[in-house]
């Protein structure tokens, strides 16, 4: 996989993270808290999709659990459960790639 292809795939995955527009809030503090929460949820969603991409779409050698854990600030066991089939489907739709089956992903 080339760096150019990787960059294009990552851009597609990041674009798949939906906007979390919030309704206007009369109280400026509560509005700011709601907006910060929306940004955090969007960041968590983006991380899940990127982890799914790194484990299920980069082959023949996916990123290791350790590499992804270090980059995400998570544990190796946390990476194993950080994304689900819906996240894999969203990455597939965003990139047009077919995932490697979880039985083939390895270490």
C-alpha cells in the first residue's frame, strides 16, 4: 500500500464522520459544553473508523494492535473491541474497499 493510497483512504474515512450540528442554546456556557461534547463524540467516531481501517483494510500487513494502541492512547485489548461491524461497513462504504475478514487479520 502506497503512502498516497493510504492518505486518500484516511481522508475518505475522516469524511465519513458525520457532522454533529447542535440546536442553538440560549445559555452560552451550556451551548459551549454541548459543542465540546459534540466535538468529542465526533473525534471518538473518527478514531473508531480509523482503527477499523488500520486493522481490517490495510493488507497484507494490517497495523498491529500495539501500533494502534500507542497512537490512540489505548490498551491493546481496548483496540480489539474499539470498533464493530458497523464501523467496518462505514469504512468500506467510504473507501470502496473490501475488508479482510477478522479471521485473517492476525496479530
